[in-house]
């Protein structure tokens, strides 16, 4: 892993891609990172679609909208958001193959056919991956797609479906589409993944293993690893300080000192963990992907302003703060 590059240069590099696939374990902030990347790319003059498979509307709320739609909706200039739904993706793919949206809807968008299609292993994942790939690479509506994708445990399976199709089928529209998709996935100038993890050594170690698997098994490039939720560095540890009882009769100052000490110690532990992880990655010969760190936003997110504040606080991991 390469922690030395500036955040601006990493974002500039990511902005040159057509498809960014954001992944990480549940609860690490994948949707937040996807929204941040959408804002960052739009600021760089790109027309960006942020697509999510998430069942809730968090992506919409973060970007100032009330809800997500199955069609792209403008959230701000140059930035669009959308929920991707398997049966809609299958119907749209059918329209491409049959050259008729009306026929595809009649054939594929009815109850019995939907139930039949749900029995085909991997079809939903292939349809969703195909949808975001089509929007990013083959269509001309946007310059880039940021895909708030599946968790890392499911990502290898999802990205491996085109290879599985190519191993089992030789003729027909599916292997043709799979070949085109696989060629794009293997081209780091077109597609890259962005992996998200929390600032603890062992979760980050798993993320490093995932990055290696993506590169070596699936031939998908890793554009960045985002360490999300770093507590602020530089605060003093005041736990040993005992305020004068006459000047702090109700203990308010003592409680502030104790809280400051908790934050300072947690920040130090986090940075020590990130440092140890980076050193272990270098020792294992897995240097490569740049590392970015996002500050902990304890207030939560209420809109675009909060995202812009976090984006402004984007940093390299501060390896000197121990």
C-alpha cells in the first residue's frame, strides 16, 4: 500500500476512470465513500452517476434528496443518483438484446417469468453488474459511474460471474456480454475498485487480502483503500491531571479532561494500528494502492454540507502520530 500520495492526486486519478466499484464490510461507510467520490468527481467536471443496491435511501439523504428512484435523478449539477434493482436490470438488458423495450417488458416483467428468473444462480448479480458497466462504459449519458457495490464477502463472487459464464458458455448473447465486461474489468484505465475499512489492524488486514485477491484472481485494479473514521490526532492525554476541587466543584472540568483522554488514546491506538498494517503490507510485498483516511464525523450526516466537510478533511494516514 502506498500512503504517500496526496488525496488530490488520488482523486484526480480515480476521476479518470469510467467505473469505480466501492466495497467493504457492512457498516464501514461504503455509501458515504461512494457519495464523497461522486461529489469529488463532479467537482472535477465529470458527469457522474452514483448507483447503489442499498435498500434504504441513505445515499439520497446524504446528497440532499428525499428518496432514490430506479431511474437516475439529478442530486446536484453533474451528479446523479439511482437505485439499481435486479428485475429492472434484467428487463433493460432484454431490451438491448431484443432491440425492443416493449417486447422485453412483456416477456420479462411479469410475475411467472420473474419467479423463474430468480431461480437462475448469479443472474441478479450479473444483471446489476452489467447495468452499471453498461452505463459507465457503453452508454454516453454520464462520464463515470460510482457503484456503491456489494460487501467484500460477496464482491469476489459478483465480479467472478463474467469469468464463470465464459468458462461454461461459448455462443449467444451472454458470453458476448461477459467477454466485453471482463475486458473492461481487467483494464485499470477503465475500471477500478475502492475498498473501505475501519482503522483497526485486523479488519484492514482482511481488506489487504481482498485487494490482493482482486488483483491476482479477478484482475481488477484497486484504485484506493479508504480508512474511514479516524479520530482526531493531536489531543493531549489528560487522564492524570487532577483539577483543583475548589475551581471545579461539580467535576465538569474533570469530565472534560477524561473525555479528551479517551479520544486521544483512541486516536493513538487507531494510528498505531494503521501503521502496523501498512508495515505488514509492505513486508508481504503488497505495496501499491494509495491509502486515504477519512476523519470520524461524530455528528452524523444530515446533508451535502456534512459530506463536503468530511471531503475537505481527507488526509493521508498520519503515521507520525503515535
